[in-house]
C-alpha cells in the first residue's frame, strides 16, 4: 500500500511532463484527478507520517488542503506576471496536496532551483543564454532602483523576447521526485 501513492504521483507527473513537452500545456485532466486522489488518500488512509515516509499514512485532509494552498500560492505570483502558465501552478498545487503542508515549501524551493537550471539549459540549447542573462540583469537592476526609490514599478521597457515557453513540468517533476525519494529514505526533508 505504501508504494501506491508513489506510483500514482509519478504517473501523474510523467503524464504532465509528456504533455508539457509536446504541447506546452498541462491538462486539467491530469491535475484535477491527481488533487482529488491526494485528498482522498490523506483523508481515508490511517494516520501516519505522510504518504511517502515511515510509518506511511494520511496526514489528514487539512494538511493536504494546506499543501495544496501553499503550492498554489508559491507559483501564483509568477502566473500573474505572465512568467508561467496556469498548468504549472496547478501542478505544484497538486504536488502540495500529495506531500502536505509540512513539505511543500521545501519541494517548491527545490522546484524553483530546478526551474532556474532548466531555464539556463534551455536558453543555452537555443543559443539565447546571453539574452537570458541580459534580461535577468536588467530586471534585477530595475527592481533595485525601484526599491531604493521607495516604489516597485513595472519596467517601462519590456525585456527582449524570451527564449520560448519553458516546459516547467520538467522542473516540478524532477524536484518532486528528488524530494519524495529523499523522504522515503530519510523520513524528512533537510530544509
């Protein structure tokens, strides 16, 4: 029984990665059933330390909802700034429902690091690394000057065209798999 949640999560992440790489979108038909399955597992399984730790068991519906909300909230600002698609936000929320409120912040931080590495690799592969670094430099410079002036404003000059839509499900799946496997071996995440 303890491998069922792991296999289910990995199957959902695999489906999300495949569709994101092929079509640059993550369908609700993958994410919503995954969320419901995570909520059901946490609510119906006997109490335990989590779906991926020992003793395996549900954390309760409240922890699953908390993980869902925190996962949603972590990437929602990037969606609002049009830096990320809604499917990516919902996918991390689904992961949050699986790992619970206590672990999603670590999974989310590892996801952001994996996303940064993925962006660098993707830009280098498309020969746009210089543009990516230039955009990051100008955004950081603008943010610093705005903060020093006392008001953070949107840049008046848009950055150069981005290198393309990043299949961010790869970063989410990689970070989640690493964190979940760490949980299975060590029982808790180091952060």
